[in-house]
C-alpha cells in the first residue's frame, strides 16, 4: 500500500480517496480557499517535488515567519491538515522512492485557478498608479 501523508490515512485504507474522481469547482475553491494550500500546490507545480520541511520553510517564509515557533506551527498545520486534504483530492501524493511530496493526478487542474489568484491585485494596482500620476500631474500644473 502506498504510504499516506498523515492524519487522513483512513481515507486510503477505507477506499474513499477522491483522487480518481473529477475535481468539481466547489472542491477546487475549497482546496484553494486556504493560502497555505495555495502556496503548497504552487510550489509543487513549479518545483516538481519537495520534502515536508521544504514546504514548511517556503510557506513560513511567505507568511513572514520570524522564529522557530512560527515555523513549527506551519509545519504542524501542513502535516496534520493541509497535506492530507490535498492528498485526499489527488492534488499531492507521497513518492516513497523519492521520499518527497509530488504533484498528484489532479494538481494541474488547479494551475489555472492559481494563475488568476496570483494576479488578482495586478490590474487594481496599475489603475491606482495611473490615477496617482494623473492627480500628481494635475496638482503640479495647478489645474485643480
């Protein structure tokens, strides 16, 4: 039997893993509704594989963790909550041979949603920058 990631081991043993089922939009939004899961999936899609430690370091750094206690909190939440949930849906899996987590069969189905998520502030920031330039120019020219 393939080694399971953690707390949701009973899903594999009871045959209720969802990695062969189609990933619905509801499930996708539920999975990506958490920043830590988004960071894990994005990291694995970009890098191909990672240990739990590498993922925890990446997530902790992205969250601005400044001490060992914050890192441990991230590590525990990934191990007990987020990685098992992603495994159940076939988004990540543990590769026994490599000793690392790798993207699962459904991982690439999340990629388009991650691309949109990472760009959500791009257009508003550009618009705000343009507005600031216009207002500054108008005030310098004394048109107001």
